[in-house]
C-alpha cells in the first residue's frame, strides 16, 4: 500500500510527487507519457526553462524525482480507479493493481479542435491556443484567430497584442455591434468566409477560404475545447465543473476534489492552464495529500 498514488506523471504529477517524496512518503506515479504540449518544439514562459523542449523539462524533472527512494514510476495507463479514503486502487490497462491511501489525478486534458482540414497537423507548430506561450515567436507577423465559440471576441482582442490580427468567424461566432466597434478600434479585421483548409507555408501558414481566396499568416490561434483526458474523476464521482473553455475537475484550495482523499491538479483541474500553473497546483496537491494523511478527515 502506497501513501499516495499519482495518476499522470507530467508537470503537475511530478510536482505533486516531489513534495511527497521530500516528506519521505511512499508514492507511485503512473504515467501514459502523452503530455499536452508534446506537439510543440519549445515551451515558453516557465522560469529557468524558457525555450527548452517539453521533453527535456519532463526528463530532467522525472530524473530528479526518481532520485528519491520512496518513489516508484510505472509507465502505463490507468483504466480505472476505485475505493475510498485510505483504500484506493488504480488498475492499469495491463492489469496491474496499485493500492494507495490517497489519490492525486494529474491527468491533463484532451484538446478538441475545430474540424478544419490540416489544422490538427499544425497544432503546436503553427496553430496554437495560448499567445503567452507562443505569440512572441511570431515576431509581430500577421496572426489569425479562428473562432470556435463566443469566446473568440475575447481571444482576438487579447491576441492582437502580439501582432496585426484577423478574426476568422468561420460560422461559429458573429460579433455584435459593440464588439464590432472594439474590433475596429483595435484594427482587428473580421473575415466571415469559412475556412476550407490550412496548410504549412514556409515559415508561416496558409489559410484557404470557401470563396477561393487564401491568406498567409505567421500563425493561427484557436481556443480548443478542453475536457479531462480520462474519465477517472467522473467514475470516482468527483464534481465536474463547466467553464467557457469546456469542463474540468472541481477542487478546493488544497486541490482536493469533492471526493475525500482524491486530489486533482494541473490542466485537468482548471479552466485554462500552463506549465507554471500545473506545477503550482501539483505542489499544492502534494502538500494537501500529505496533510490529509497527517490530519485525516473526520
Ligand atoms: C500545443 C501546446 C503548446 C503549449 N505550450 C506551452 C508553453 O509554451 N508554455 C506553457 O507554460 N504551457 C504550454 N502549454 C500548456 C501545457 O502543455 C499544459 O498546461 C501542461 O502540460 C499541463 O500539465 P499537466 O501536468 O496538468 O498535464 P499534461 O502535461 O497534459 O500531462 C498529463 C499526463 O497524464 C497522463 N495521463 C492521462 N491519463 C492517464 C491515465 N489514465 N493513466 C496514466 N497517465 C495518464 C498523460 O499521458 C500525461 O503524461 C501548451 C499546450 C499545448 C496544447
């Protein structure tokens, strides 16, 4: 029986396990190895690691974690978690069963992109969701924002800080009169023609429209709809919350879910995330789970 099972061994999961390892608690981290930013060649905005590859950050973090003798790492996918406080079980797709007194879910999210041919192939290279992560590298070149919901107005206004912006409404969003005024004031062009395809084009991206025209951009932003990457939290009965971005696992200030002894951290437990937030939430979940072992819920 481990003190804590951590499902998901990326930024949030490793940060959680590190706190527990440093408290000399026994931890098993089970990780399927599909970090959300695996499509990007560099990660930005993370202190001391700005511009490093996501793979390098993950490998170094994992190596440092595994220097602690009370941590076991299992490469694998958890198909199911069952049980309750002091007696959780995680079953992997290979049939291994791991037991733990507390459970931390750090399983990330699944990104659902609009169905535009070519879009998913360029995800993380020329198509992004977060301007803070990838806007600077576009070097003030022409930027597109592809609408996927009513949030497109807000997204386009924010993204326009990084370069001249065109909002492609793509039949998903129609700005009202007030929004049109703001878009005009900020110099944001609005393109109502639907996209038929996006394609890699030299250093940038070509956006092809249903009217036969084509526009070249340095990069395209789109707000993917996100939801927990696996159904474990829902299976356990944790509250799932809705946001304009999608759904995520609800937690309190120590990252504990509505199910006692089950904590959740990182993208899976917030409306919008990044590496820094995931590490912060993970550290909080790790210390939260540790304190819950010391001071068990009544
Ligand atoms: C294209 C792209 C580029 C990005 N660039 C940046 C950037 O430059 N800077 C930045 O700060 N943020 C960036 N982000 C956001 C960043 O990737 C996420 O915020 C971060 O990865 C969240 O970390 P996490 O640990 O919560 O989840 P993840 O990193 O997604 O990790 C979840 C882990 O859990 C595992 N897992 C899931 N289900 C199971 C299961 N059932 N059993 C076992 N393991 C499981 C997964 O395989 C994965 O290893 C980017 C995101 C995208 C999509």
